[in-house]
């Protein structure tokens, strides 16, 4: 069976501290204050998997469970909602602190703004968050999904009143389609990847994800963990990974947690960039038919890339069975540990940790990362069973078998 491929990060660095300024704790506190104005806001749980930690020989495993976020079963709405609010605040000549949820969705605000159409490309979770926010703003949304996308994820987006469709393109080409059609119709692209000339909204989306990271830090402290020693974080375009990396690097400037970036092996642009090792992003093409649909992106966010290039410890390229293993471990936890319903893109990091700790093929990587009995590991389960049929086929029926240890 194909192994996890890995590279320690030896890419040349750019201006490190400058790259994470956008994710400083003061900035993210403002973002969290905005999200707290939503009537749907509740802090999502942090599962402390004490018994699994003992089983794997580490000091602690803490899983942030985003299946509870705003009733949308995934974290992505944090980014889309904040970016859309920031865009509208600027259009109205206001600071985001003056525009809480109630003011945002008011008839008066809608009258001032007129009609706006928000465009995006998505495998499901980000598009649902954009459609959900646009719906509450009484505005329109157009959502393009890559080929092979799940029908139920499409239906969930349409249920928010969006003009949504599955294209015959891969994710990155669907992004280009969204940008092209937004420009042609004077619409607004809300995309969690950045390219030359399109940077403000991706930065705001990354800041929006910071609410999740700040919550996790506060919850760790309540659990008696002042600082995680390790963070394993999944990457598609890298906006989430960079948001988490940037926030924790900003908080723990003098002792940044060891951060491991995890990707599907068919959409491993960060891993391939680490292999090339010249400090420039590498794009990966093709259909990217991985079960980790939310991570099936082949072109890095250029802002996120700088942060991860500067601070990440290692980049891992993982076959699908790693995610399937993580899903099963979280769905059928050790007695006394909390169950976490984690989708394909949410569970891959736990699958990685389990294999690194138990499989002697990864002894060298385990030692390089200093994973041991004192390690306090933070993970983010970024989605629940957003495709329930697929979830059951993997967890109940054994689709995508896990590797035998």
C-alpha cells in the first residue's frame, strides 16, 4: 500500500513576521467579536481524547469539532461571512466593528447597498457558507462546483437560494470561471484563494477562520494546556492551514508549535513545493479524484503559501486510506473519549498522527517532529458528515479500507 510521503520544510524564507501580521491576536479578537454577534454563534467543542492519547503514546490529542458550526456542519462559513461583511463595511464606509449581524442583515443596509451578486467556486462547504450569508443579507449568490461534486452538497447550497451547479471542470478551473463571470456581471468573487490582484477578500477569509483558532487556544488553556506542542492541519489551497499557522505563530512568537501540513496525494501542491524547495509555489493539475473533496485544490493561495513556507515544519502527502482511518477512529472512539463525526477532509490529520505513532516506517519522521509522550497535539476536524451517504459508506461499509498496522 502506498505510503505517506513527507518533506521537512527547508524552503528559503521571506519576511516572516510581516507575513503573519494579518493574523495577530488583536486582529482575530475583532473577528471573533463579529462572529459572536450572530444569533447562531456558539463555541464549537474541543474533544480531549485522553484514552487515545495513551494508546498512541502522546501527552494529549485535542480535536476542534467544527460539525457544530452555525448548524452548517463545517467551519467554512467563518471565512465567507467575515469577508463578505468586511467587503460591505468598506462599501458603506464603515469599520467592521460598526457592522454587527443585525445591522448587516437590516433592510436599511440592503437599501444602502442595492443588489449584489456574490460568486464563488467550492467543493461544498465554502459555497454553502457564502450562500447562507448571501441569503441572510437578502443578496444573490452563484456557486460553481467541480466535476465529481456530491449531489447532497449541491442541494444544501441550493436550499440557501443560490444559483448553484456542478461543472465539468476541476476546482481551480471552476475558480477561474467564477472570477470571469463575476467580472462580466459586476459581481463580487468570494474565494478563499488569492492570486495577483485578488488579495483583500482572501485575507479577510483567512482572518475569519481565526475565530476557530482563537476558540481552540482559549479551550486548551481551560484544559490546562498553555501551548500545543504540535498542530497537524490539512491544506487545500492553504487558507485554513495558513490561518491556523499564522495565528499560533503570532501568539507564540518565541516558541512556535511544530506545525505539520497534511494534503491528499492527488492534490499535494504544498508537498510538491517543498520538494522543489526554491521558495516558489508549485501547481498540481488533473482531476484530483480524492475522497478528501474539500482539499482537492492544486494551486496554492499565494498569501497562505508565504506563511506556510515561513513557519510550517513539514509537509505530508497522504493517500485516501489515511483519511478513512481517521474517520473511523473518531467515529468509534476508545471508551471514555468523545465521539466526533468527522468527514473525509476533517479526519485525515488524526489518521496521520495514528500512523506516525504506530507504524515503524515513519520512525524517522516521528523523531524529526519530536513526537513523544510529552506531545500535546491540536487537530481541527473541519467538517462533519457533509456527504452522509459517503460518510456511511466509509465508516460503516468499509469503502476505502484502512491500512493494517
